[in-house]
C-alpha cells in the first residue's frame, strides 16, 4: 500500500501552515514523542494534520483531526505502541499482544461471543419448546415424516 505524500493533497491557493507551538502544548508533546512528527493547520479542511518526515525524505500524512487537543496525543500513542523505529524507544512499551489493534480485536471478539451466547440461549429455549410440543402431539422427537412422491 502506498501512503501518499503531502504534495498530493497540497493546493497552491490554500495550503498547510506549519505549527511551532500552541496554547495547550500539543505540538511540543508530539515533538517529544518523535521529532520527525509535525502538525500542520490545513486550510482546505479547517483541521489539523499530523505529518511524519519519513527516512526517505518524503512527508507523509499520519492522520487528521478537527481539533488540536489531548485526544491527538492519545490517539498517536495508542496507534503506535512502539513510538519509534525500535520497540524499546519508550518507557511504556507494550508487546504486540497488547497494542491498540489487538485490544480492539479482543473487544470485538468478546462482543461477538456475547451476541452468540444470547442467540444460542434463545435457540436452545425455542428447541426445547418445540421438542416438548412434538412429544405432546404424540409424534416424538425421533418421529419420521412421510412426503408423497407427487408433491412438487
């Protein structure tokens, strides 16, 4: 998958403005996490773009947000649990089994299990009622059904 460079979404009439600082200190916090990251105000979207200056010399968009606040830092830390090119870059290193994507997968699997348990309980109850009704009807659960050959 090719990640597009900034030049592909930069417009000469309305472009991006590099931010060196902000009131909440978000730009400074992002620079502490990784000095290759920059935040731009995007005049086209009236939002903020987090951009990485990659090792190949190309600037690439990491993600965009509507507001510049702590949620940007939180999202960055959750998305990149290694924090840099090496897994031991940060003190709060998490193994791959506990990264952001793994936590989402685990949550989704738990949700599916809860849904399936609810459906299984409903089907079990309906099956038991059907078996009881067949026993009361005298057919029984092991009864066979005869279908004439001329039925189409």
